[in-house]
């Protein structure tokens, strides 16, 4: 999901998306540990999506503080 699309989501939706991504990353790490991960590049994508969501949450936090 692109940052442009994520900007349209509400804060609640972003926090829900963040928790989903963290759960997915946990599962990917577990699969990687037991050598069952089919696409290791997916971990990189999920980490980037987590960073995007956290950035957008922080931007929203700073906007509301002004």
C-alpha cells in the first residue's frame, strides 16, 4: 500500500493497519526461523509499510498538537 493511499485512512484505521502489519511481520520472522519462508523480500516490504504507518501517525499527532 502506498503512502498516498494511507493518508486517506483515519487514525483508527492506521492503528489497526499497524497492528496487522506487526502480526504479519511476527509470522514472517517465525517462518524464516524454521526455514519455511517462501519470499524473504516480503519481510522488507512489511517493515517499510510499518514505517510508513508510523510516520503518518506521527504526522497526524503533530498536526493535532498545533
